[in-house]
């Protein structure tokens, strides 16, 4: 039991370290975007409220794109699983003479 607890503590320490690094990365990205949005394309200074609105809209757009990507991946995985790979149903025994089922590459 002692070995499991030690591994658990090590894993927790690694996850904590990773979360700190991710927090730093996120704060740097937001800081960079705020710096870029402080000045409009016309060269005029923007107010803090305008910058906050732009960053908020950008974040929400990113979240929407992320959800769309997850949905597209889920649909693709379903189509691959259902129609292309591993289609070894027992009721398709008469197709065995035609050769192996076609496979598609999942790595790009």
C-alpha cells in the first residue's frame, strides 16, 4: 500500500506542476492579446472596457470553435467505426471471398 501512496503523491505533484505551467501559459496568452487589442487598427487607444469586450468575444468564439471541433471529431470517429474499420460482422461471411475489408489511415 505504501508504494501506491508514493506513486499517487508523485502523480499529484506532476499534475500540480503541469497546472501551474498551464496557468502561466494562459495568462501570457491573455496578456499578449490585451496588449495587441489596446490599440485599434486606426492607431487609436481603446478603453479598458473595449479591450475586455474584445478579449471576451474572442474567448467565446474560441470555445464555440472548440465545441464544433469536438463534434466533428465525434462524427468522424462514428463514421470510421461504423463504416470502414473493423467491420467484421458474422453476417458478412459471404464477403470473405472478396478479400479483406478496406482500411483507411487515421494518421495525417
